[in-house]
C-alpha cells in the first residue's frame, strides 16, 4: 500500500499550470503501465461539491511507464475559469479495481490581474 504524500500547490489564474510528481517504492520508480489517473480540485473535501478542475489520463495527465513520473498540466483557459481562492485536491491512479491516492493537499488559486 502506498501512503499519499501531501503537497500544497499554488496555481496562477489564467496561466498554464504544470507539475511533475515522481512516485517511488523504496527508491525504485513505480511502473504506471495500465493505470489511469484522475485529479480533481474542489472547494471542500466532499464528493457532492462540484469540482472546479478535473484532469484525467490523456486530458491533462500523463503517467510514465517505467520512470514513476506523473505529469499534470492545465491550460491557461482551464486555470482562468477557476475563481481565486483556496481549494483541496487529490491525485488517484487506478488499475482495474485497485485505486491508489498518490498525493493530496491544498490548491490555492492566485487571482489574475491582466486579461
């Protein structure tokens, strides 16, 4: 079982957002072949709360086969649609019925001045 890490992120509203995580098990990169990934950002830890950002494999998330890397990316349009404020997020990977949460934390959106 993998325990999720905690990482707090700041996203700049209206700017491209990129972050790379590397998951290891005893210093060995995890092979993500066959896994799908999903990241959601919400105002509260509550699945009935509407997500302000959802990224999935092939649509904002790339999971490396042998290097343990998980790359998340949101477009300037996507981040521009998120109201300034404080949110929470988590990133989960799934293979069949096996689900593992890799990372979680606060997701702060710093407001945009220039449009």
